[in-house]
């Protein structure tokens, strides 16, 4: 009878420990997934970042979002291997000179792993806007980028006006750039 009691107590003790461990694992998984699912929305302040500039056609060594306060910002996340990204790049370059004069900057964050492929892409498309390189995926993770391209249209006050996942047509791109153009005073 004593053996059975000890076995029963051991079973209860082990079951209790197992239940606590399972509950802890579920809690950790739920907490982490909740944080990962937090996606920025229109009206939120766009998180600041600073990345090295790799476009030799652009006149700055680094791009920091907070330095662009007072301007509209099109923040585009892309990669050279992304087909839809390639489709929208010519539209971005076509509109950039006009919108730059109006106070809008295009910042196309490259998520490629190597700089060489991006350099070739810049040359092929004749890109003149800011192309910072997110080699360590820090900014990609900060903005929780999943599909590419993903574009954030940011108002001059630093708040997000709209987020577009997927490629942009010329008309949609122009409409979103108009929406973030600083008021002419």
C-alpha cells in the first residue's frame, strides 16, 4: 500500500510540473506571437531608423527617417529578386524628380543580402532616389515586412498615411504621393 501511495504522489508531482511547463510554453508562444502580429497602421508614427546609403547617384552617405521630417516620404521595402518590385521601380524613378521638387522623398530600402546585386540594379534602372541597404534586416523587422514590395506613405509630420502591400501602378503611386505632398504655402 505504501508503494502505491508513493507512485501516486510521484505521478501527481510529475503531472503538476508538466502542466506548469506546458502553461509556461503556451504563455511564451502567445506573448511572442502577439508582439509579432503588431503591424503599424495609418495614423501611427513611423519608427525612426538610420541606414547606410548605397546609391552613388544620391548625395548622402546615410538615410535617417527623422531627418526627413517636414517632407512626405515614400518608404519602400524591396529586393532585386522580387518581380513586382522590378515592375514599380521605373514608375518611382519617373515620378521622383517632380515630387522631390514638391517636398516628397522616395526611400527604397533594399533587403538584398549583397550590395553588388543592388549596385547593378541601380545602374540598370538609372535610379536617383535614396536606396539604403538593410543588410541585417533590422529595419525590415522593425516595420514587420512580410510580402514585398511593401510601401509606407508617410506624412510630413511623421505619421503613416497609408501602407500598400504589393506593387503599385503608376496611377496608384501618383495618388499616394499627392496625398503626402506637403501643403504649398
